[in-house]
C-alpha cells in the first residue's frame, strides 16, 4: 500500500542553449498531516538499537512518538500493515551534485562549480533545483536526504543538506553551510598518455599548488585576526566566509584520495587547529593507523572500481569498508555525482559481500552521515523523538534483488515513490507485440 497516489500536473519545459529542452518532474511534494500514523508488525532496523521483528511505530506531528511490540494505535490513526516488510531510517547521501546537474553533456544544465580556485563564499543550495528529474529516481531507492557540494579545483565553497521532497531549495534545505569543501593539491606523477607535462614539471606544479594553499591560509588567519580585533576592518566576502572554518565552527571537507594527500591533509588540520573531514580516502587501506590515531571523520567514496596499483588485489576498493570496521574507524559511505547516487544502498550491500557487517554497512549510509553533518539528533536512526523519516521495503534495502521500496516518509509526510524510469517501464510494457 503506497501512502500517496501519483498526482499529475503539466510538465514545465524551457528551452536551453543549443535548442535542448529540459523537463521538471511532475510529482507533488507530500503534505503535512495532523493524523497519526501507525506502522504495524514491521521488521524495524533502528540502526542504533538493533533490529526488531513484529515492531510497531507510532508517528505523531512528524515525529516518532512510540516504538515497540504490541502497541495500541492512537485514536483516528491511519494504519499501515507492514507485516513481512522492513522499515529503515531514510538514507543520507553525502558529497553529491544532486539538483545541480541535469544533463552532464549540456553545459547550461550544469551548475556545480564556479570559476576560480578560491570561492569559499559559494553556497551550493542556491543552485539546487528541487524539480530535477533525477531526484525522484534517486529518492525511490530510499534516499531521503542529500548533502549537495560544489565541485572544481581548489577551495570550492559550502555544502548544504537537503531533503529530497521539496517545492524549491528554500523548502528543501535542512542545514545550510554544513561544511567548506577543499580539493587537496595533486601529489605524484601522472603517467597517462594524455598528460603532456614532463614528470619534473608535474612535481613543480604540485609543489606550487601546495605552497599556494599554505599561503592562502596564512592570509586567512591574518584576516580573521584583524576582524576579531577590530570590527571596522573592511570586509572581504570570500575571506569572511572562511571565518567559521578558522574558528572551528564549520568543518573543512578535504577531498583527498592518495595516501600522501591523506597524510598531508591530517597534518594540515592539526597545524591550523581546524576541524576537518576527509572525503574520498581511496587509499584508506594504506592509512589505517593514521586514520585511527587522528580520529578524523571519514567519507569513503570508492565502494567499487579497479585497483589503484598493479600490485593491489582485485577487491582492494570493495574490501576497504571491512578494513575500516575491523580497525574501529567509523566511516560514512558515499557515491559522488548525481544519477549514480541511486546505487548508494547497493554499494553498502556490496561492502557486506566483501566482509563488512550488515550493521556497519547500514550505519554507513544512515547514522554515520548524520553524525558527520551534525544532525544525528534528528535523523539517521529510528528512535523515539526523532523525525519520522522512514523507508519501507519489501526486502533488504541493501540487496538489489530483494530491495523494493514501497513507502517513504520525510518528517512524517508521505512521499511519492514514482519516477520517470518506472513510468517508461510501465509504458513499454503495454507495447503490442508484432
């Protein structure tokens, strides 16, 4: 039983550059309801307090008000019989460009980066398109929230956490300026055929980029000190945006994959006494002791792919989450990009196939992202008092063979699970055979 019926309204279209037409999805965001909801006889995956069969959930005013066995339905409650179904907290996707890219090949539909190597004043949510056709497809796999982050090289700007059932960015935003994003300078030498620079020139450029970064932060420290000592100091919009990073109230998300980048980034955070989060961390298996000692939050974005080095095992990337778990290093799992973010639950399932526990895998796409974002008091697990942001599936949400999301709630609001892929599938199922 789906809690909301698909409602149709005219599809909005507009002409973009090169005579390309882009379409907004026609799904209406769910309405807030004062009627209590009673989910009955479900297998409830709380994430933080175990998995319980034949559990009931009472939802009132968008919050989870009761949780347990054999509960009584509140008066006038809408009852959902979830016998044989699984209930999970809404999944949280990190480091995405959802809502900022529609068609990658069409420049006019890409708004995920700014010109320049230092644009800390940029806020990703300003470019978020809540009507993106991509969002319902990602959402229908159980992803209710996404951190959208600017991309590019250098200091990119600020990310924000969005819920994926809003009318516009103002309606969708959950937490603005959740972090500042920095692409760490390259290390090593690229031997690919397309690289035209000599090894020596590459090393010189790498050293120059790292020196420029340290010089930039020296200027930022001087600016912050001047502003703190004298409020009449002229304001520079770019450097003003960095003051929360310098005083530790906003984390700096450092995108670093190579072991040497990871090592440099951790040392950089300590030297400047700022809070950092590592994103990417492709070489995490080589940096286990360093990550464990530093206690820096980790967002691992390479759940699958080819090995980085010729002497790596074929499953080096696949088995890294299991290594992180075995070394007691909390981590969040992420898939960067837009369309491919829909595979997030299956990436977690893939990590289970390569040694991670189911509990850690589920935590990596629910409570761990919530903790990194600082919203774990509201979401990321099923607990009394938290937002009723839930996903109901007929099977294991991390198994693409049995996974079938039937219902989604965001803060108690029923969300339409339809999407363009489903509509096209249904359309061509009706094509007459010749």
